[in-house]
C-alpha cells in the first residue's frame, strides 16, 4: 500500500484488480480502514494520485500541512 500525508491526514492507496482502493491509515496503531466515499478513477496513474488526493482534500490544507506527499 502507498501511504500519503494528505494535508496532515494519512491516506493509503492500494492497487487491486478492481481498481484503486483508498484507506484511512493510523500509523501509530498500524491499522487502516477502507474509505468507500473516496473514489480514484481507474485511468488515474500512480504518479497522478497525489494530485487527485490534493483535489479531493484541498480544503484541509493549512500552513502547517500545505501539501500532499508520499511517505511510504
């Protein structure tokens, strides 16, 4: 699973035969839970995922967390 810091939230993205799956990640607990309300279209490439997540969560941007970064 690819893990991103999305404006201070940890979001995981996993490629599956059914398409991209998105997860909320708790790094302290080492757990994740599926987010069914966040959809990444199948034609979005791995390189485009940070831009897509930025578009979805842009309202969460702040001075402390101004961007989307892949951390794992």
